[in-house]
């Protein structure tokens, strides 16, 4: 029933490749999670998932949507469109003579995402299809030098010809990206205007994107890829989101849908730069972890998310997530600020094979996707997956997969694991399946440890959050022996990314490359000039931020602007991103304050002894973030009910294979457990979309915020 004294206020959506999760939160922090099979029409899946979630409260979208205040969407459709090269046909105009640089991919795209051993071997390198075909690429004579000066004026008659040909050839969008345009955008803008004129003359209305208007940053391959994504992948998403927004309005919604962006904030679906939402779901999980950490006082958190296809890890240090300025995604180098995450292609649905050369087990990198494994009732998957092994060993309940809407084929899974794994290795069925689980746990554990130590930390500095449908299944296995302060499994692990999206700020972030350098011999006048240049960039970016907020009806008074910058010791390759200690700058002394903040951060990130102020300091980018207040979910807070689970939480027993023997695991229903309840392994706590495994030697208890704490005893 819809309770108007405790209204439903927040909706987070995670539209994954296989499942669309919805996460609804009431004013008092109570929540429900809904699941539905993803659909080409994302609006259908969101509405079906919403019906599923709200049924737990005996209500419907029609009753609830009109009173809601916030809705945040994340999805994989845009990314899938790029990976599958199914985007909008886009024409590309570049500086004449440089028509091939896009498909050359800076020579590194051909091995991006490869394991180290494959990077070393040229014969494994492969070039993906470029986003804009060479036949849809045109060169226009022009040249701006590396200081922004015009060396060759732009030949607009060539631009006119290029635009006409691209439209005639059937391109549905045009992107313009010239060398050094981030220093001087006049040529790109002139060509943009010519293209728009030609398009109009030809009776067409396709969009035109000049890279300087979107991503005024150095590195032309990164900039061109990112601007191309705006046309190729984001334009179709804009239509899908418009449809989703409309369908929700039809059911009475009054909120404006926001989308999770790769920088960790959310932006309106109407935003000009929608390619920034290319990676959204996994970022939601990190933002959710940050929010929980902030609310509950955890300073350092290792985030770990296992879904069907991948394991995503990120670190929160002293409450902050770190950012990549030009990370890569989908084997493309990009200019998008990206929350730093490490991903490996090993998940709960990964395929398992025997390597014919070493006769040993090999996991992934491909996975069974939505058909989970050979146990999929309708068949169609012939290779064994990790999920098949979970079922054989009693980790997962085949009658409760997605709440029991699917009846998994256990005999077939057993037969396939026997034939493909157990018999060739000369092992029993259960030992072979247990070997697969141990291998996955070991691999995840090693990656987690490597990611943490590569950044100079130890697991003992961190609390580990484990989520995603598969996180609770493996939390014990991949944290065992690492020495985390604690391992925490939220009771809403399966919908955690959707929850995280709802916790993120409504925030735009824009970046601009700068070439500011000050050495110890620089004069006060030079420092003044540096401050003036950075201040002007901040002003330009702040105007861009305000332009976006105005689309949603916000004024200057509603928006909090936070300037930032990237700084480096002059001559070093890496820079660091920082929030500015000053909201505005104007004097040479302000420069010293920016430098002091960087110097202190550098010492913290690396080591005090590594600081090198004698080299001087350079600002490589100006950053501006603008945010407005939004309604966020409150964290549940429930009273302690003592250590013994209530009778209705105990749902039975089943055989469970662990430590090379069959034992009897007690089964519990996750939703009916109460704060304070303590459960000792072997036990399995079941929910409709996730399963929390507590083997012998482990114990768990539920706190008042519905977070399970996993303890090695
Ligand atoms: P996600 O991609 O985050 O939805 O996670 C999907 C994974 O959750 C599956 O591959 C399963 O291994 C795991 N899982 C655990 N319990 C369940 C359950 N009851 N129903 C569906 N998936 C489950």
C-alpha cells in the first residue's frame, strides 16, 4: 500500500546487459529492489522492474511516481553500442594530411585491455573498426601550431565540399577535430558553421560536433574519439532517454531523469555532453560505497563488485575516489574524466575451460551472459560456467535463481561439468567444481591485493565492501587471508549500483587543458600571469556548467561551483588532480597556495621523499565542477533484535561442499534477518537476486544499517 506519511522519494536504475535493477527508497530509508530482464526498449524493462520492486510494498508505479523527487539512470546500452560498433554513421573532418590518425588509434588501441603477455606479442594485436570509416573521413587544409597560432588559414571551400559529400554519402552526424584546436578553436568553429549551413541548404538537419565545443583538451586521438562518441553513441541514447522520460511522465512522474556520468556525478538526460555517461553502472557502485562510507564513518574502502561477467574494483582513500584524466574504455583512448577502476573479465558467469597446452583450468574472459551457464533451462550454452559449479556445490539454490522465475537444469550442468572438466582432469565432480571456485577466488584475491599494493597501501588499511549479485557468493573467498579491517556485504548487494546512482550528486564537470609552468626562478609577474590564465579557464568552464544547469531551470544561486586543477612537477609525466583550496584566484600568493596543496597531496599519494619542488610546477588542466542539492536515500537504521535469527528467517538446510567434503549448510532468508542476528557457517543466506555464502570457519552478523559483517573465526 502507498503510505503517504512515508512517501517513496528516490529511484535508482541500473539497466545492465542482462538485468535491469530498480532501487526505490522511502523517506525513512527503507528500500525495495526490483529486477527485470533487460529489453531493447529500456523503458519497458525499467517499468517492469519497477512493478516488481513496488509489489513488495503492495503498490504500483502509477501510485508512486507522482510523489517521487529523484530518479537516476545508469545503463550499458551506450557502451554496448560502441563495443558492437552499432552506432550512428558519423562523418569526420580532420586537418588535411591526418585522415588516418583516428584509425591508427595512437598505436596503443590495438592492445588495450590485453593481458601483459599478449601485449608483448604483435601477432595478438588487433585494430577494431574505427568509429568513423576512412571513406567517411575528409581532410580540410588548415593548421594551428602547438602554441595556438594560425600557420595555415582554414580553406572553408574545402569544408563546404567535405560536408556536402558526407551528407550525400548518408552520414547521420558530422564531427570536426583539428590538431591543436584546444588552443585555438577558431578553425573548428568556422568549419562547424559552414557544415551547418551546407546541411541546411541540403534540406537535412543532422547534428555537427566541433571537438573544441565539447572536449578542449590535448591529445587529438583522445579528443577525436570522445567527440565521435558524442555523435556515434550518445545521440541514439538521447532518443532512448527521451522515451524513458516520457514513459515515466505518462505514469505521472514530475522529476527529470538524471544519468550517472563517468566522473562520479549525475547529469540531466538533456545534457549537451551525454558521452560522459558512457560508463555508468559500475561507477554507481563506487559512489554508493563512498556515500555509505561517508555516512557511517569508514575512511578507506576497497570496493568490489562481481556481476555475471566482470569483477570491478576501486579504492576510496580518506573519503575520496581517484580520477583518471584520460582513461580508456571499450579499447578507445578517451578524454573523459573517469573514476579510477580496475576491471577484470572474471565474474560469476565466466566460462571455464581446460587449457589444452597446460591441461589446467582457465577462466573466461568470455562469459555466458544472461544465459548463465549450461544449466540455462532453454539450453543454448554448451560451455561450463562458474554458475554451473555454484549449483553443483550447493552455493546457489537452483530453485531461487532470480527468485525462482527460472528453473535451472541441474542434471545438464552436472553432466557438462563431468564431461568438460572433471573427467579430463581425473577428478570427482565436486572436486572439479570446487577447483573452479577456488581458482576464481584466488584470481580475484590476487587482483585485489595487486591493485591495493600497486598504490602503496595494504589491505589492512581498508574495509572491503562486497556487492553485485555475485559479490556475497565470493566475499569470503576473495578476502580470505588478505587482512582487511572488515568485510561488509550490504543486504541490497544485488541492487547496489542502482542505489549508488541515487546517492550521487547532480553535478557537471568540465575540463580544459592548460600549459602553465612556473619554476623557482620565475618572477612575480609570471606567477601573476599564471594565476590570470587559470582564472580565465575557470571562468570559461563555469559558464559551460551554468549553461547546462539552466536547461533544468537552475540559476547561479542554486549552484555550488568547485574549481580544481591538475598539477605536476615540471618535466614529470604524471600529474595529480586536486580541488582548489581557493574558490577564486587573483594574486601571485594564490599561486603559492595551489602549489602547497599539490606538494602536500603528492607526498600523501606517493611519499614525502619523492617530492621534487626544485623542478618547478605546471598546471596541465583546469577543472570546474558545479553541483546542486538533491534528495538522496537515507541509510536504514533499525533496532537491535539480538543474536538469534527469528524463526521465519530459517528456511531449511542443504548439502554444501567446502574444504573437500560435503557438510550441511543452514539456509536463511536474507530479508527476514534482523539487526544483531549472528550466523555461523556453514550457512547460506538467500535473496531473490543474490546469495550470501558463509562457509565453515566464517561468521556473519547484521548491523542496524542492514550491512552484514563477515568475520573469519
Ligand atoms: P549481477 O550482474 O550483479 O546482477 O549479478 C549476477 C550474478 O549474481 C549471477 O551470475 C549469480 O552468480 C549471482 N547470484 C547469486 N544469487 C542469485 C540469485 N538468487 N539469482 C540470480 N543471480 C544470483
